[in-house]
């Protein structure tokens, strides 16, 4: 089973967001522990190790480190701002 680590941006987003949205995001993140690349995830263009997964209008960008069994949540943001 993989462990989860959060970037500063992702941690701040989870602290300030709406409770219902945060619950949905955390459920999706918890699923990543057992299924690192779910069927609805995609690799970002121009990067071979950053994946994205959707939660409504929000995107979770994450990297997988198989050697350390670690998933790093790089960014959580609305779709319109996620890829900046």
C-alpha cells in the first residue's frame, strides 16, 4: 500500500476548502493508495510522471514514486487554474 504526501499548495487547499468538496477529494486520494492509476486518470502532456484525476470541476495532480511506495499530491485546483 502506498503512502500519501501533500505539497504546501495541496495542504493549504484542503484546509481552506468547502467541507463537502474536501470529503470528495480525500475519498479520491484515499483510493489512490490501492489503485495508483485508476481508469479515469491521465498522464499530463509534456510530463511522463505527473498524473491527473478529476473530482467534478477540480483536478488532483500527483506523482507516483514506486521505489518509495509514495504518492505526492502536487496540486489541487479548479480545472481552469490547474494546468498553469
